[in-house]
C-alpha cells in the first residue's frame, strides 16, 4: 500500500451562489486545486466526485462523467467516479481517491465534492435531505433532520445535564471562527442570546443551532507520498483514512447520544495512524447541528461522554484552546453544501498545517483530524493528516 | 498492488418485482453471493453499492449505509459506499471494490448493484433516466435515451449500411440466450419479424430494440487472489479493471457511432491484462439498445468499425460462434436494472468460467470480458476475468 499526500487544495466561496451552476462550482474548486498543486490538468488520471443528491437538486446524475467532461478531461478519458453517502459524500470521495492512489491504480487524483442546493425551493431541499435517513422507517413518518438531531439533543440534555447555552456556545464559537474565513457563508459573530432567541426549528434546536443550506465545492489533489515533494514543498500526508457504518435509523441504536459509526471510524483511524486523541492538535468535525459537534467531541475521544457541552462552554475547543474544533467555522458558519463538506474539512486542515489559514491559524499545529457524518450517523469518515509523513 | 479474485456470486431474478423492495433485492443478491463463497457475513469488511437513482426511484439516498444496516452488518460498522455512474454504476462499484482489495485497505469485499425501477410510473422512470445525459444540453431539450441511441443507429445505418434486420438480429440472439437463463426478465424467443413489427419508439429503434425497465440486484464477493483458494476451488481472477470517461453529451463527440470511452477503457483493459481482443473467449457487453451492442463489438475490437451488424447477422456472436456476446441474454432479454447490470455481467462471466451456466454454457471458455456503459458513453468500464491467474 502506497502512502498518499495532498499536494493541492481548492475551495469556492460557500453560500447562496445563484450565479453558479453545479458544474461551474466543481470545476472552479478543481482548477484552483490544480493551480495550487502547480500541475497541468493533463497529469490528472482520476477524479472522484462527492455529491449527495444531484438527481433531486439539479435533475442530474452521472456526475463523474459530467465533471470530467466540463473540466476538459473527457478527451483524456480519465476515470471519473461519483461517490454518495449523504452528507458524508465528500469524505468518502476523498477516501476513495486515497485508496485509488494507495493501490497503484491511479497516480494523480482529484477528490472533490460539490452540492448545488439553492436551485430548488426549501421544501424540496428538506425533502431531498430526508433521503439521507431511512425512508421506510423515518422519512415516511415525517422525520426531518432537525427533528432527528433534536431527539439526540433532548436525551443528551436529560442524561448529562447539557444546557441550551452549551449548545449555543458551539454556534457562537463557530461563527467567531467563520468571521475569520473569507470563504464562509456566515462571517458574522453571534451571541448566546441571539441563538437562544432565534426561531425554534425542532425543540431544543433553534435555527442558529442548525447548519444552513449552501452551494459550494471543494477539491484536493492527491499524489503518492514518495513523489509529493516533486510538486510542492509542503505536502500534507494522509496518516489515516477510516470509514464505518452505523444503523441508518436512529431508533435502532442502543444509545442515540453516541454515533457508534463515529466511534468505530475514529478508533480505526487512530490505530492506522498509531495515534490517540491526545495527539490530535485540532479537528474539523461534522457540526450539522450544535449537538452533533458535542457528540463528536465525545465520540472521537477528545472529552468523556457527556462532557462535550461543558468543554465547549469552557473555551477548550476555541482557537487557542486545548483542542480547537472547526477553525473553518464548521458546517454551522462556513456552510454545508452536503457533498462538499467532507472535502472542505480536509482543505482547512491543509491550510492550517501549511500555516496559510490567516487570522484563524492554529499556531504550531502538526496533526489535524477530519470527521464527516452521513445522515444521523449511518456513515462516518475520519481522516488524520500530518505535516510529517 | 494485490491481485484480486471473485470467490462468490449472487443474483436475484430480474423483472417487475412488485413484492420486493430495493433493500430486499440487494440483500438477497448479497446473501446468495456470501453463501456461494461459503463464508460468514462477519468476514466482510467493506461493501460497495452500485445504484443510479435511488433518490428519484425510491426517495432514498445514503444507500451504502442502508444496505450495511439492512444486511445486519452495521453492528460490525463495515465500510459501505455507494457508487454512481448512471447505467455503469454497477461496473464502477465492482471496480471500486477491486481497487479496495488491491490496495490492502480491505480484504473481503462485497461489490453489488441494485435498482428498483418499477415503484414509479413510466414517465418518472424515463425522466429519471434522462439524468444520465447532460441535463443542460440534452435533457432540457427533450432528448431521451431511445432518442439519443436512435441518432447513433441512424448514422451507423447511413455510414456503414447497417440494416434494421441486423439491429433486430441482436435482439433475436439475446432473447434466444435469455430463454436459457432462469433469472432473465424475458425468457421467450422472438423473431426478426416480431422486432420489425413492434412499436417504433425512436426511429429506427423499435420497442424490441430497447432493453426493458427492470428491478433486480447482483453481487460478487472479492478477495485477495493469494487467499482465494482458501474459500473456493474455483476462484475467478480479475485480469484487468479499466474505466474511462467520454463527453456526457452526444453532440460533443467527433463521431457518434464510436463510444470513445469504450475504446479507451477497452485498450486500457487489454494492456493491463496483456491480452488482445482475439484472446477473449466471450463477452457481456452493454446492449441497452441493439445498436449499442453493434457499436460495442466494434469499439472493443472484436470486429472492424462498421461490421458489427453483419457480424451479428452471420451468427459470429451467438453461443457457439467465434465470439459469443451476451450469453446471459444481455440487457435486452435479461433486463436492465441500471445499477445492477455491471455486476450481473460479472456474475455471468463467473458462472460461465466455472462451467455453471447450464444450457447457455460456452464450452471451454477461459477468458471473459464485461463492458458496462453509463449514459450514451460518458462512462465505460471494462473488466477481463480468467480461470487462471
């Protein structure tokens, strides 16, 4: 198995991008990753496209071929593959790209993700997103994602004394980080009161506890680690790429406050990298809702079960804290174009480890982790990246 | 890179399976592949699910997690990934599975495909399938897949003198083969006259020139070649796994009678296996329409460009002919559950090479090829399998 490195990254702005189509978004991110890697497009020999729901958002499937074509690589007949795992589509596209390079089947690979969510009305979007849950047990019963995560939040509060203020402190921190990220959908600070006074979506989750609906794309260029320094002075190495499934339905889990797919993927990643949670300098985790970041802190082993809320409130997860979480602003402030998110997380890690994250830079960071979740935990993907091989 | 073998295969019946859901179909195929491989489910450490349009056919995405869960493997937290490339989704799922084993990331992998197409009305199906073409250049103009392939057929007839009878002879041969396949959707023989007198769908393609709308699933179990004989006396070895993209739109090709993605994927596969077209004993090719099989014969190098129609009429591609094509009955008679087709092709190759294909057995076959196409040629996947490593 070959080691793999990231030699280039690209990301569009995230937001309601009325003027850009799906294909334009992906190609913008891809081209900027190629330029960042300082390579010619002709060097690319495979492409992985993470996307959840092109079929319903833009009436387009076959997205691998679409992107190969629209980026001018169809004439080279590159292998191009779409990967889908709901909101973990980007993370899995990245993982498939890493495996393709590791295997020797492909050498220089673009792994990207994109979602164009604002071309349909919000009811259609909500309905399409529900296809990430179990249609036959959850979707047809009227469950929506805010509703599912609200149940997780409610039990977490009941069992561990987690407060609405603690939930809100996740959003406040992530908006603060997002205010320093020029690509973020929301670059404004918010207060605890603003979260608590915002509209209730699914009790106890207010609208400011929820990540937004977003258009955007992100891409990385992967290469065998042995040759990475031919392309860049600052390759970032993949130390682990791990994936796990959990039950698709929330009601099938022994404990809905634990995403056991996250626990399994995290443990596999730590084992693969030969590291433990305390070795991680910072992480981008899947905060689709504020409660999701709290569960992630716990399930990834950064804090004990039940202590995620308190840890956030204490500042432990802020930039400058013990384990900074979501310096990009996370899904909450950076935005959540579902197929792009898992790749955007890796872009942030690379920028941080290269020392190119500007005002939100985490000084001296050597090792970063990404955590991307599909649905309410049916899929989890964890990657660990390092400055050193 | 590790060599890879198929140690088990499974396939549901293909047809209008009102009584079976998507998840039931996939699990039925997967369980029968596991039983065929004589292994315990707990041995499986990754799953790849080929599917084109769960989002539109059954309002369900996140199909990797769905299948891991419904097959009882979520408790093992196996990695489970959905792969989509329109009608080549199955072939690409198979290829991702092969790469995963080749890389060393995973050991025992199920690669399968499924599509549940008959839960929606036929207009919805046609519209959903159009998402395999370029939405912005073809779909919104009213192009359907019969229409796109009719243009290919028309030019092929004009340029090479291909006749409607030659097109029909593809369907007649494949129905004959299908009549010997107990899993096929159509197990009845048809005549040239029946094809020519059937309803015109898109001139020159009659309804009997078109593959049907089908429910079904197929799965294979993959293992490292080095350990394959621990599981079975008759592993079938992957000699090549190749993939290529072409333009998504038909109008962007220099010559619409050539699927250049097929040419590229075929050449890559031959190179990888160290073989040429004359070394192939038989093939399962992507006959979504009769003209598609004729183009495939040419693009894969079995006959010269323009001679596919004549070759079929002559009996060259029949079982017992020089290069039997689609002994399973192909997409035409076996049926075309789009996400399953690319895997079903591999199942047929395995059955043939093991000598388990019953009345349709191709005596003495040693090497078989599969050819799976997405859309009108935006994606092509070619695999070569052999009895010997």
